[in-house]
C-alpha cells in the first residue's frame, strides 16, 4: 500500500513527507486564495505521470542496450472549463539524446510503460486521452 499524508499549514498550503523523508508543499494560485508557495496538486498529477513513465522507459531501454545520454519528458494537460475539471487530454513528449538510438525500440519501451508498467498512466487512461510524441537527438 502507498500512502500520502499532508498537514495543513495555512491558507491553501499543505506540507507532506514522502516515504523517503522528502518534503513536498502543495498550494493554490493567488487568484483562488493560495500563496503560490508550492506545487498545484494538478501539476503533481502530471509530474507523477512523467516520473512513472520515465523510470519505466529508462529501465526498459537499458535492457534493450540503448545508449541514452539524455532524456527529458514534457507533459501538458488539458482540462475543461467546468468543474471538476479532470484532465481530458494529456500530451507526453519524450526527448531522447544518444548515438544510434533505435526509434522502434524507444516506441516499444514507451508502449510497455503505457500499457503494462506505469500505474499512473493506467490510472489516468480511463479519464484522459494520453498522446505520445518521440523526439530523438543525435549526440
């Protein structure tokens, strides 16, 4: 079981501690009564997706003997105007740097993460349309 605990600080700000002992602060925008002193909870959903799929892809590509020297993930979420505003579309751009990287192997790794290993992706799959883009930079 995974747990998340937050303790209210003031306004809309909460502080949590990870199972590894790291602190995290969530807060809201000033326009909604927050002080912008932490992450928006909705941002954390996107960070969680990027981190989860990123770890999977790195591990899978290592097993495929791909020599990745750089890796970035950009995630953009779209929400409707009306509450509760669940993400309805999420675009993930995977940017790889390396020498002689095989795009088919990268696509396979991303597919395995999406369909089999990433629990964040699986959680969001029924709510949002998740699209993937791959960019490979030689170097």
